[in-house]
C-alpha cells in the first residue's frame, strides 16, 4: 500500500479564522498553523499569477521537513494555452525553492469545461507535461465528461506518466463522474469539489457559493474503497478538498482521514477530531 496524504485546496481563507485558525492568528501565520495539522496542501494562487522564488522561499520556511505542496499550473497554460519556453522558465524558477527542499509533490493542471476531448487537446497536454516532468509529475483534471470512457486517453497518460485526477463534482450533465483511475504507479489523485445544484455551480468561479457544500459521512464513505484501491496501485495518493467555504474542506478532510484510517501527520491520530478544531 502506498501512502495517503489528505489536505485542502489552499489555506489562506479568512473565514477559517475562529473555526480552524485561532482568532488571534494573522494571515501570515496561517500556513504555519495549517502545516502543524496537515502534511500537504494545494497552492491555488499560482493559477492566477506566476510564482516568484521569494514567495516559495517564504512558504517553504513556514512548513516542516516532509511537508508536500501540489502546485496548481497557471491559467496561462491551462485556460489560455499560451505555452512558451520563456513562461515555463519563469514558472520553474519560481517554484524551485520547494523542489530544492524536497517539498514538491507534483503539478495540478485543471483544464476548463470548454476543454473537450480532441486529438489537438491531448497533444497539448503531452506538450505541457513534457515541459514540466523533468521537475515533477503532472496531474490532469478534466472538467468535461467527453474525456471519460476512452481507454486510449488513459493509455496515452500512462505512457507519459501523467496522473489522472478523479473528481467528486455535482451530478450535472457534462461534468465528469466519480472514478478510481490510476495512470501512474508514482501518484494518484482525488479532488472533492462539493455537490451543489446546477444553478449554483455555474456561477462565476470566484463565487463562494460554488464551494459551500459540506459532505456527509455517508457521502465520504462512498470514496473509501476508491481511495484504498488507488493507494494499492501507486506510491502516493493525494486526496484534496476544495469545498473551502466556512472551513468545510478542513472538516471533511479530517473526516476522510478518520474513515480511511489515515494519519494526517506522523504521530497525530484522528481518533479525536476535536484536537483539530478550536
């Protein structure tokens, strides 16, 4: 069995103050507090802007040895698909500090709903992965269901050592459905986004309402067999919660750890969930 790492998509949410972070905590202290509870996190800010080495020096210094970052690939590459050697170099230089410290767990390429299955788009994924996999593995999240059910797509990803991101999304036509697909023995990935209705989901991505969903125990139980299956097929399995509104992602990450018998950090048991909250 490979390791299971459970965390959240981002950590810098002011609404977590008084829920997960102490009321006295300042934003610059959030990551240090978070990394005392969890062993991994997705960096979401890199989706919106190119990272700088100073930024990653700072986040690395706030986390202990063994902590893992998954870096979200800039929208410049995934949504606008402007792939250039110059931009890739800036991106790599920016994230180098966490690579140097052994804290880079991979790259997350989240493509938009409009990015549908085609030979051209698959070739683009391969080109992007080629530019990045000398640093670390790339995981791909599709937001359109046209990519599902095609074994040739998965074979291509296996050949390129690209990880497939399994998702829990609202049950809306056109969105991918839950799966337990592993395309790399190095790493597997699951992302939980919530199960809001279609009217709420199609609001702008910046809308907090899209991620204002708290999973129930039985809903997370549906994923336990998939998580265990993936962990039996890859060295590392990342389980990330993106339903960040109100601290729901933190609560559900802790619930998921308890259900799967996963220690969130070495030496920290999930037997008492109260230990994680104020």
